[in-house]
């Protein structure tokens, strides 16, 4: 009976995962804590709304599987799909990721993240991505900040190391029927050796809403939705992002 319930819930999740047309980044803020044996499949993405035709309604979708081998080491694989203004939806990138938790205390933690990003589109270089992940419990909220560094490599590589910051504050106490609220943002400063001018940098901020559903012992489904507002001309005017996760 227990296995039957798990199979039904898993099939329901897959039906949502693959067949519902998304209304909602690859934007993701990674927590620093790792727990051995945790497994997760997720689907996340975002849609941009902008007055420029080459940005308006562009969207990215990411299918992800992750597994924690130990209390300090977690691996992930992600498949990226996107659709630009020419309406050509395609799989364009695969990421192979490893995360190492280096410090864990009662109220804070730190981790290092490494990723090889294989880009399959012609004319684009593959990437090496590394992050510093910091997490702190403060004022009744889980506060996370990621410092992101990315390098292209190979014959098609362009530019030096790019630098981004993403952050999220999510309050632990629900505000209404299990819904938690938070606030976060994403900043892309450009190349480390030559930051973009403020107007050419990409900065977005906005609220976030999360709801979790306990399905069975050891299985939980959660959904996060966050509307973002662009603060610069280089940013999309508005972005709607989402993340659906099944932990088991």
C-alpha cells in the first residue's frame, strides 16, 4: 500500500513536471547545508516580460536531479532548455555540478560549488562555474547569498571571469495556510577585470512565495514563485520565476 501511494504521487508529480505549460530561472539560490541521502528532482524556470522584442517572453526551463552522497558532498545534473523570440524551443546546455559543505554550525553554514557546463549550441563556448555559498539563520529567516564566478573555455571562449550575486531571505514562519514569504534578487556585474557601467549591469529584485505539501513519510513536494522587477535598462523589465521540487 505504501509503495502504491508513492507510485501514484510520483506519477502525479511527473504529470505536472512534463505536461503543464509553465506560467513561471534558471535563477536559483543554492543553500549551503547538505544532508546525506537527500534526493530531489525539480523543474524551474523563468519568463521575461520586456518592451524590447528580443527579450519579451524569452524563457528558460531547467530539469534537475540531485543526490547527497555524504553530509558534505552533493552532486547534481541539470538540463537547460530555452525559447527566445524566434520561437525555437531547444535543449542547449547540460550542467554537471558538485557541492562541498565546508562549515556547518547551528545558525550558519558555508559551502563551495563547482560546475562544468557543456553548451551544445554552435558558436557558444562551454563554461566552468564556481560559487561560494553562505547561509545564516537570522531574525526568524533563512538568509542565503551566492557569489558566482564563471569562465568560458576553449577556442570559442570570450571575455574573462564574470561575476554575479544572488540572494534570498525566506521567513520560516508561514503567513497564511502554510505559505512562506521572502525577498531576493540577482545581480550580474559583468567581467571581473572590467565591470559593466551601472546601466549595463543586470539587477533584479522581488518577493518570493513558497508552499510545501507533505505527501508521505520521507516525501515532500514544494513550489516557489517569485516575480522580479528589473532595476536597470539591461535587465528584463519584469520576470516571473518558479521552482517545483520533489524531495524523497
